[in-house]
C-alpha cells in the first residue's frame, strides 16, 4: 500500500493519495512513517509546505516520530515553495 501511496504522491494525485491513505484502516492496518512520508512528499510536490507540516504533526499526534527522510522532504517543500529561509530554520 505504501508503494502505491508514494506513486500517487509522485504523480501529484491528491485525491487518490488521500483516498488510499484513508483506506489503510479499512485493511486493518495503521498508517506508519512511510505512509506519512507519502503525504509530506505529496504536499511538497504541490508546493504546499504548510499542509506537509500538518501531515507531520498528525503523525506525531499518533506517536510516530519523524525521521531524516520526513525532515528532508519537509525542508524541500519549503524550498520548492520559494521560502527556503523556513527550511534553514527547520535545519537549525
């Protein structure tokens, strides 16, 4: 499922990414770090870093800590959105 999520995120397919993400529970599974990384990637590709942050915060609320891939993807989202200074703040 996570492979499909990342495929939809790479294609910047917002509706399919979220539809599949929301179906994870119906498969008796729980979203994991890789699932949330797909959401952060999607919003980065959409140049929407604030939504990427919301996805990361949702992940944290359920007890999943971000790893270096999440942070790197989030920083890239800010750079792609033209607010690289925010990426530098995250790094510090």
